């Protein structure tokens, strides 16, 4: 049976690169990109694109039937910082879009689901260094609560109804193709843009705020690899810890200075500091490594080189 893919939230930071990669691997005609609005970008202009509201079950069901979709990647969500400003909508979007796709799988209309979780499922009582797969999880953000609850539902639908849902707890993701929106880790993308444009950056986190991060290419590879793994290999049906690189704003600034010697950074922590303080500093992803062979490739210096080279073009 041909794999036919629907990506919901295809124009976001992850969706953009994921759509491009999936189209390259599965063929343009087998990948339907969708988002809440139609932008004038490569995702819309170079393949099948549909406007869809992730909160509308009927619209999603219609697309699944129209294109005979087998796999859904649900990338639409409100991230940590935006969710704190609009908790009710964040809860609605993050939870109900998930229920829609879980229920469509339960009804036998799709075969496989990818749903992203986040390091935000952890909280201030979680061990901060080398955070284990199984540990204390008391998230203090709306986003974190929605992701943790979502994980419980994914596992429940898998065990009760046999739904093949797969998930990763993404760290902060860094990419040059599209900018993030509304996250606490966004500074690690902004800093490269501002370093090249202005030679300076005012960071909204403290100099020593160490957080788990990953270059986007690694994250996309992880996403596609977990979806392509044999079902029996995916032993964890809540969500897998995934680690790449952990660094502080001061460390990434020092790395940028190797390429742009005059670059300067100042610090003005805002409400996002509290969110960052509640998250792990580094992640133990040994379960992902042993269950489905995950291995990250990019370190901070390789990532910085690629980011600056591409943003300079
Ligand atoms: C955010 O900062 O909200 C996201 C995340 C870590 O899930 N990048």
C-alpha cells in the first residue's frame, strides 16, 4: 500500500522542513501539506496544499478521504511562550487537534500518526541534568501540561485501541529555513539572524540558562526515522526523549564570536526565563538510541557553521 501523507501545520518551523523532506522521500504527489492559511511560500507553491483548521474534525476527515491518507503528522500547536498568553486557546488547539487524529485512527481511517511532544513535559521537580526517560513530570506551563496530557492519551489510544501513534519530545530546534514562533528556545535562532544583521543581540534569557537544543536536520531525520521504524521497535507509545546539544546563551554567543569577532550579546530576561528555569538542561535519550537506532549528528560548532553559511546567502 502506498504511503500517503497529510501534514497538519505544514507552514510552521518544523512543518516546512518536514514537508520538503517527506516530498523528497515519498514523492510530491504523495504528500499533502496543510495549514490554517495559505501563504505564498515553497510549501504551498511546490506541491499539494490545502487550508485546514486543525480543530475541525470534519475538514481533516474530508482530506483523509479525498487523498486516501495513511499517515498524519500533526504539527499544529501553540508553543510555550504564546500558550502562556492564551491558555484556553492553547489547551483547545493542542488537545483537540490530537483527539481528532487519534479518533480518526481509532475509526480505522488512518494507519499511523506522528505527534510531537516536548522537553516542556518536564518541570522544576524533574532532575535537570541527563533527564531520564521515566522521571518526575510536573510541568508548570500550559504548553507542558498539554504535551504531558497528550502523551498519556497517545499511550492510552495505543494500548486500548491499537492506534499506531509515535512521538518525540523535541528539544529547542534551530533552523535557517523558517523562523520559530512563540517558543522559549527561539532565542537560539534569533541570535544568528541578529548577529549577521546588527552584530549584536539582546537575549531574553540569562547568560547561564542551559537548555537542550537540536539542529533541525537532525530533528527531521529523527521524525522520519521513528515513523519508518518497525512498529515492534517502538516500545514507548507516550513519547521518546531525544537529545542533541545542550548549551547556554553565553556558549552560543562565544561560538558565534569565532565567526563574527565583533559580535556582542546583552541579557534582559523576561517572562520566558521562568519557563526556561523549569525545563531540563540536558536529556538522556538512551531509549530512542536502543529502540530505533537514534543518533544525533550536529554539534554546536557544525550547527553554527551551517546556520551562518546559509543565512549569509
Ligand atoms: C518552545 O520553546 O516552546 C519549544 C519547545 C522546547 O517545545 N521550542
